[in-house]
C-alpha cells in the first residue's frame, strides 16, 4: 500500500458540494456516500422539526441515533420552506453546488419552483438526482411509496418466504440503501460527464428499478422458458441450485453453498465419496429433484457435531463456502467485522458512544471511517449563509426573527 499523501481534511470527493433535500433513508444514503467521502453536503431541513427521522430511534435522551447514522459529516441548514425567505435561501444555494439530491414525491420539486428547468435557470450545468419509490415517469409514478412498496412491485417480495405461505419482508433497508448507492454512482458519473461535455443532467433513480436490477436468474428464466419456469419463493433453500441455503445445525443455523463443483468438496467432507459418482446426485438438476432428500442427508450429518463452530471448521477445511447465521447482537463483536470497521463505533456529543454500520468503501490513501459527526438541527445556518451567500449577521438575525431560519441551539 502506498504511503498516504492525503491532508487531514481531504478525501476522494473533496471539493464537491451537494445540496441535500432528502429525508428518510434512500435519499440520505445517497448524500451520505458523498459526505463520508469528503464532499461538502448541505442538508436542508424543513423548519421547525427538521428531517422526519429526528423523531425516531431516540434511545439516548433527545438524540436520534438514526439521524446520526445517516448524517455524519453533513452540514444542517434548517429553513422554513413555506416562506419566500426560506425558499430564497435554498435557491440562492443552488449556484454554489455541483448537484442537488431530492426524494420528494414526483412533482413536488416542480411545485416548489425547484424542478430541473428551474434549477438550470439558476445554474446551467446543475445535476439533479431525483430519487423516488416508483420513478418520475410511468403509470405508477404518482403513487406515494417506500422501500417495501417498490419491493412488492418488483417481484422481489414474492421470492421471500415459505412456498406455501404468504411472502416475508426483510427487516433491513436493502432497497433504500441500494437505491441511494445507485444514486450516488449516477451523480459521480454525471460529474464526469459534465467535466467532459460541460452539460448537467437530470437523473431519475427509482427504488423499483434498483430492486428489479437485483434479480439474478428469476426474470430471464421466466422469460427464456416462455413461462414454463415460474420463479417463486422456496423457503430456506435456492430453487435453482442444490444444495444451497440455510441448514439446521447443532444449536444454530448454517448457510452453505455446495452446488456445482462444490458438491465434490461436500462429499469429501462427509466421508461419502460414493455420492460423487451416484447418478441420483450427479448434478444440480437431479439434486433439485431430490432436494428434500439432500437436505436431510446434510442436516443428519451436521447433527453429529457438537456445535455450529465445529461444523463451520470442517466445511472450511474442505473449502466449502459457508457461514454461521449470526444475530445482529453477534455481529457487534465479531472479530472480522470489528477489525475491518464494518462494525463502526461513533461518539456523539448528545447520543454518546454506540455502534453503526461502517462505510463500505475502503481506499488506499484515506483512513476508513474518519471521525465524522452528525449536525445538530440548523447547526450550520450561520456558516453557510455567511460564507456562501455573503449574508451579514444582521440579515441572518432578521431571518431568525422572521421564522425563516431555525436551529436547536
């Protein structure tokens, strides 16, 4: 690894400025990617209460741990968007920014006078990233939506759960976070495009589209088989490769992928070399026909071990992809997750010390998980208005007195 050439306040996106008009999860994830890679992210929060998530996950007094997790290294400007003075502040900031990110319901930005054409009038080469549940166009675009609404329309929900029961939902923001990352990538690509052409861009990033993009084999199998294959949920195991899924072990669950060439490794681990040449288990297709039998064979072998750890040790010794199914609590202290910073400890002035997910992007020149902090409501009102907009202290005080600016100081 080369020696670090960075300065203390520098990172990959130093010099980029983002105007953040987002709330909840998908939009804030997009702007969070920029903030944690060193961009200046100005988070516009509506007065008087700010981002809606400031009211949830208050496990440490009046501090929202949710907000802290999503807002590290962002700057908060809290304005009354229902006043001309408040909207003027937002519009005045646009020419100073490289990109605007929003995740309002489609049409709201235009109603606010902040549609793409409005923004271009303020800055010709502005990049606008519009994140929504179902997209800016199409018959469903006007519907309000969240992650799970888009997930249901994408066909992903139909693939989760037991075959003979209603589907499940994952208790994680997979769609929101994935969409935020897609949005961040699209802005980065648009910045490169602007550097090459001088033109801005309106980016339409939908949770539905990002979910649909996650289908591995389902869509092409349904289409390519002319409907003969009807992908659906299959419980704890894959429906198109075998064995692959979650197996019951001694005192816990184990996920193992022993399909294709890994089948031979599993047979060696079990001491059943005879199964390698057995026509009943010769390939994934015939093993799928006997999936229940294969699962029973494996779980019966697992039952002879003292613990999940002992099973994992044996599987790993035979080069089989596997893992214990960890609880969230177990992840907090897992040595690998802690060492890599996947599990990240932050210290907040009000929230104290607690753990959040770490930044997934690792670089060679910059430290992982810098000591960033989340802003208080309106904490950067004065800094942004004075340094970027040239407002005097008297003008700023007048905005406070008129209710256009708010903070929690």
